[in-house]
């Protein structure tokens, strides 16, 4: 009996020792990621918080002013108008990207000859940087040498060139079309991965039970893509709220400051007006807004099995 008890104690000790070594090894594997996040996220975040509490010019000595930057922000009409425009832009471009990307994902999911070529063609614009794409589309929308006006005039649809970037509405439409062309591919890829993860047996069973394509889409595809939708939607919304390149290059905030986004206004204050402290305060407010929006999206799109 004593030997059996001793053997059980030794076995329990070996198990605890094995688990302890596994935990220590796991910590070692995690340490590089923790160090990377601390160095490139936490440290800049803390520095930004500290800067937001100062009058921090580009050159010269900073001066502690407490919450004055945030008080200025509350009465900054340009910031609120830029936030309203950014929200409007996000609400317009996000559904377009999702609808087009979902349709394309359903099409290229089919196992047909040459489907890989279409997948590559749809995804290819996502590889090009926003700066290069914005310059390309700025040229195409040009009313003197752009291809769009040339095609429309050649078809007899218009008599005189259209100044696409001369009004707030047409400028927004031009940027939305460009962004949808540029970013739909990456969203399509995410949705395609989610579609391919759904077992074919579910669709076969639904077909045996008499379910058509619409019923399968409603009761199988959409519910099982909930997590993929949450990821893609969060990425799309965050990307839209951080829009800068396309408006800086294509519209330069115009006409009449009608297309200034929040990031554009942060850039203007930080690197044009040299108010780095105020720019830091604007950045932190935008970070808080994105955090609230992302948490709300993930909560609303959570699985029914998640608590």
C-alpha cells in the first residue's frame, strides 16, 4: 500500500513538473510577441497620451496644459464635420464592398475551369498601394485627359466633360468607386475562405431535403459565415474611418473642405499647423471611437453559442 501511494505521489509530481515546464516554455514562445506589441504599440500609445496633455510644437519646448487640447476638441467644428463626413463615407462604401465581395466570392467558389484566373484578377487591385491607385484614378477622373469623360463622350452620353471632383457629391462618388475597386478583392478573399470552410455535406443534405439555393444560402451559408462577416466588417469599417490617402490625393479635402476625413484633420493639425499635442488628442479620440465601434460590431455579430 505504501509503495502504491508513493508511486501515485511521484506520478502526480511528475505531471505537475511536466505541466510547469510546458507553461514556462509557452511563456518563452509568447515573449517575442509581447515585446513586439509593447515596443510598437504600448510605448507609442503612452507617448501619444503624454503628448496630448501638452502644447507640443514641432520645434521648441513642450508645455504641460492638462486637458486643454480635449476642451479645444469639443468646440472644434471642423473635427465634428470631418467625423460626420467620415461616418457618411463609411456607411456608403462598406455595404457596396460587402455586397460586391460576397457575390464575387460565391462566383469564384465554383470549381470551374479558369476560376483561379478570375480569383487573381479580382484580388490583384488589393496588392497595389492606395497612393498609386489614387493617382491612377485621379488621372482617369480628370475632365481634360481622363478616360471616363472620353468614353462617355465617345458613346454620346455626354456633350461636355464632367468635373468629377468639383462637387462634394461627385467627389464622394468618385472616391467610393475607387475604394470599392481597390479593396473588394481582400474582402472577397476573406469571404471565400469562410465559404470553403463550410462542409459540402451540409449542402448535399439540404439538397436531399429539398432546399433550393436561396434556402441553403439563408439557413447554411449566412449563419456559418457570421464570424467571417464580423472579421471582414470590422476590418472594413476601421479602414474606412482611417481613410486618408485617397482624399489627400484625389480631393485634397475639397471642394470647400467638404471631404476632410478625421485622419486628414489629424494630419493637418500635426504636420501643417505643427500642433502635435492637439493632433495626439484627436488621434486618441479617434482610437476610442474605433474601439467602441469594433466592440459593438463584434457583439452584434457574435455567434449564438458565444457568451
